[in-house]
C-alpha cells in the first residue's frame, strides 16, 4: 500500500511539474508573440525550463533581426526605385519634348540638326545610366566574378587614364603618373581600372581648364596606395562621406553632367577587393583620393 501511495504521489509530482513546465513555456511563447519579455524567464537557473526559454529567446532574436533586415531591404529598394525614377525622368521628358517640337513645327535643317543632337545627348545619358545601374546591381548582388591575379598596376592605371584622356585634353588638363612600371599587385584589372577611371573622370569634370591631375603609387607594408590628386574645386569636409553615396551630387556640382554613381561604384569595387578609399580635400584647393589595394591574396 505504501508503495502504491508513493507511486501515486510521484506521479502527481511529475504531472504537476510537467504542467508547470508547459505553462512556463506557453507563457514565454505568448510573451514573445506579444513582443514583450517573458515575466517568468530566469536565465541563470539550471533547469529545463530556463534552457528551453533561452533557446526560444535566441530563436525570437534571430527572427526579429531577420524582420528588421527585411524592412531595411524594403526601404532600400524603395529608395533605389525612387532614385532611378528621378534620374530617368528628366532625360525622358526632354526627349519627348524635342520629339514633339520636331513633329509639330516646321524647322530649318539647322534647327532640326540641333534638336536631333540634343535628343541624342539625352539618349546617351539614359544609356550611360542604364549601364551604370547594371554595374551597380551586379556589385550589390555579388553576381560578378573578381579575377584576382598579380598584374602590372602601371598598365591598369594606364587603362584607366586612356578612358578619360580625350576629355582631359579638351580642357587642357595635364595628367602625369608616378608609378614603377615593374610594380605588380594582386588585383582585378578590369574592375580596378573601372574604379580608377571613375575617380579620374570626376577629377577631370571638376578641375578647371588648364589644371592638372597627378597620380602617384607607393607600396606600404600591407597595402599599395594610389593617390589621385587634382587641382579642382575641392570638397567640403562635411561631404566626405556623402560623395560615396549612390546618386549623390554636392550642391556645387549639381549642374554638372553625370548621375552621381561614379564614386559609389569605385568604392564598391575596391571594397569587394578588401581595399578601401579615403579622401582629403579643401574647397578651392583640389582633392586627393587615395585607393588602398591589399597586397596579400585573399578569398572572396
């Protein structure tokens, strides 16, 4: 009889403990579903309840972080769509206006040529924007491959300079390069040349006629440093961070041609290679963009 009573008592205790365990876990789940901390959570107790509660809280934190990231991604996408819409709106409106004028008015051959040239310029701007957006998309989604090999940095810089040489020559801007022709650095030639050309393009765009651009390369212990110095209009310190944002243009440069993606793409390209870009400038006294390429081989 004592054994039966003892067994009955043990069963009741087990049933009560199981019920308490279930109630505690249900309370924890209810609290997390309501977005509040569970009142009965005792993290420092060495019990099954606290262990399960701890796991539930970890799971909740991860899900909550995922929701926050999803909201950030949604906002980023909305901003991107808004930015793109703003960028394409003006050239499309201009093309439509020029087309209407050509259709509805009798114009001389000279005027027709002028309007057709203006339309062509706007179409070129749209084409440039689309190509820049494709590059940006590939960089942000990681759908491009880096070919990190030891190559001549001098040749990569020469490739970048060739891309802007004609525009610099039209403004009589002198470009000189101080780089060891035998210096080899591990980098992706195509994408690095693209990044350097974007920086050089900005330098040409915002340097007055007759100015100069100096490119110097210096090996450091862990990085190879490329300085691109111009005699342009300069950048105020409060804009150092902003100029690398997509579609950003400083108030001083808002009237210039361009979509504000060059420096954004340049930084994205260099960052993907585990390098970085810094800038030093002063309004009216030019700018120096420093590109740091990591010396050692690394995985991606």
